[in-house]
């Protein structure tokens, strides 16, 4: 990409953030911003020069939430997708939203994300692609001088996580992962973490993450890809295969070639919260083992059929952490997280919290600053708090609430779980060396061969 050249427009916008007046203004905005949900939803920089310039890479179903959320705090000038039908919808949505706000810039459409990264006027990017594309685009975006908001799960392999962390440290870009449970969902998960930190259930002994199993499909028909879709580019690093409609777009989640099934799709949320709560967000389990049912037969860990979903439909996995807390990941029971400690237990999900320690909050509430302490000293509020936190950190250059480093650790747990159930054996992990101990074959699963032309350079 070469060194990024900062335009005069960008200098003006960034100089605002560096001056004492700009910092004071940003702080004043931040104070209002964290007070109420209405403040979060209404917060928009007052002038064009103050708003970051946004490019959106990937405009599928999840972008319909991330894109409009980002546009509350930025000016979108570009959208990109390998499916022209999705670009059509995104272009219309961006123009509709921004015209209502009196923003005159017309959005530019691209089918190659590198054209967005080459634009010197773009400050931030959202990456809302299938999982197997996240790492390459995010790394190239950071190297191009962009701050990044990337959806979860961030990686397809453990090695990709190591690469992203390395480049994030080197470039010092702001990087928010789209694990919104850390900011939103009526603060239930933040409350859960604060309860653990406040000793409400004593010493935690076990955490259960119920994340549901992946669906099972019938035999799926191979057909010609639609003319609007660049199938070869959609496949990216993965092997060239015939097009199946349910290999693509939303259903890519149920194919090991492109994702990790429910283990990474929901595990990226619940395992992240669990490790955060028990103080293991900077560590990884020392052992992982379990059993699973797959919808197709696996030989040496690889599915023997290429025309059916292949990620695990049922599983029960035990992960032992260095602090002797057992984390169980399972497909059955109600979706959510159960924390068990020496003084009680409680359950938390996106829909509710239950258990005696939760009931006790009515008479014995958490300290007033308990959630703020968990949330890096701030008070999140509103349905756009996660994106707002990202934009605030773009201004302050602080680390966002869902940073790449803790997310890499949570996903390493999920990836190890998938390796264990695909190979059918227990894995022992050394958190210091970041290697599987005494199992060379299993260690090789930390990475995978990338198709020529889609390599990652770090």
C-alpha cells in the first residue's frame, strides 16, 4: 500500500483532536455522551471537519446494523462488496441516511476493498465480511493507516489472531471488534462481570456457556453462481469449489472452510464475557477436551462430503484455565452464561438475568461505579454504545472496550475447542509459548494453507 499521505482535510480534522481546545471539546462531548441512551443516539459531530470519513467493506445482513450505527458519528463515502446486489442496497441506504442529515457527499461503490484502503481521505473502515476474509482485510487496513471496526468472530485460525495482534501493536491503530455484549444488551453482561468482580458469588469455580448447535442441512445442490456475485473473490483464501447457495452469505457460518460454526459464531460472544468475568481475558485454557456430533463424517478432522453443512451440530467441551476455573461450552440448555461460585450462582443472557445473587441486587445494589470500572472508567448507554465507544477511541487514541488482544484470547479458546472435537482428543496448551504441548499434528491446525494470491503479509 505504501505510506499513507494525509490530506489537508484530514490534517484539519486530526489537528482538532490534538489541540487543547479539541481535547476539551471531545471530553465535553464524551461526558454528555455517556449520560443517557438518548445522548448516545443523538451524538453527532457538529461540523464536517470533525466527523471521521468512513468506508464500508462488506455490506451484508450484519452491515445493516453496523453501517447506520457508524454513520451516526461519521460521513460514509464508500461501500464495497463482491455482490453487486448488496452494493445496490447499501448505496441506497447510505445516500438515504446522509441526505436526511443534510450531508451532500455521494457514496462511491467498489467491488475491490483495496480501492477503499487506497483512498487517502478515508479514516475508518467497517469490515463486515464472512469470517475467512476478516484477518487479511483488517491487517491491510491497519497498514494503510485506517482505524478498524471489524465484526466477530475476528479470525478463522489461531495464527490469524497472532498476526492481527502483531500488526495492531506495530501500527497503533484503534481496533474495535463487534462483540456488542460488552457495551449493550441493556448492560446485563457488564452487570454480570461487575457482580463477579464484587465477589457476589464468592470464588468462581465453573462457568457454562450455552451457545446452541449448528443446523443440519440436507444434500445441497451445486449450481452456477449468480451473475451479480464474484464467487472466486468471495472464496478468497479458501479452496475453489462449486457454488452452493447455502455456502454463501449468511449460511457460510455452518462450513468449516469459512467459519467455526456456533463455536465461534456465538462463542465469540459468550466465551469472551466468561473469560472477561473470571479474569482470564488475557489468558487461554491450559487444557481443552470434549465430544461432538457432526452432520457429516470427518476423516482426520476433515469432512468427507462437500454438499452439506459440516460444523458441529452438538458438543460438550471442558476448558480448564490456569486459575482452576472450568469453562464448559455446550450446545444444549438455554442460550446464555451460568456462573457458579462458592457463595451462589446466577444466569445471564441477552434476554434476562436470574438467580438469588441477582435478586439480592434489589436490597444490596452494586457500588455506583462498579460498571464504570469494568467499562474502562466510562458508563455505557444506548443501543449504539459499542460503535460510539469506537469513535470516541478514534478521537482519544485509547484502547476500545472490545480490543483485538482479549478477543484473540477468547477466540483461541473457541478455535482450540474446534480442533479438539475435530481431531477427537484432549489438547494441552502452553499460554506462554502459545503452542499445543506434545502434539505436532494438532499444532499444525493453528493455521491453514491460503490459496495463492490471498496470502497475508505481516
